[in-house]
């Protein structure tokens, strides 16, 4: 387990988090967290549930389904002809 030392950073204090620990915890510079402190223990809770930007490649329909050899005879679109209602109506109208 890596160790670090509390250091003075400007008018506050801080600790250096090793790169491997950041990767293991799946956190990055700029992420926000809440801090819980008890005598001898500090817990940083990072907001994993928040939306993060994800780098995605553009993929065409043909690239995704070009090798499909199955039939679409018994497949129907459940939204075909459906009118939006409730929350959907608010979003799409």
C-alpha cells in the first residue's frame, strides 16, 4: 500500500495521491468529492454516479449490424405509430 505525507500547500494542507491509486479508484484531476473526517481517518467520496464525458468512436449502422444475417420478419417497432404522452410529450413537443 502506498504512503504519502501531509504537506503545506499555500495557506492549506494537502496530500499527493499517487497515479496508480487514482487509476485504481477511477478518479481523475478535476473530479469533486465530499470529505468525511474522524480522528485519525479521512474519507474522500467521489461522485461516481455523476455523468462524465466519455470518448466514443463514431460507428455507422452498417458497421454495427452489417454482418447480421438473421431475419426481421417477426420484428416490429414498438414505437411505430405511438403518440407521445406524459413526460415524452413534454420532451418531444
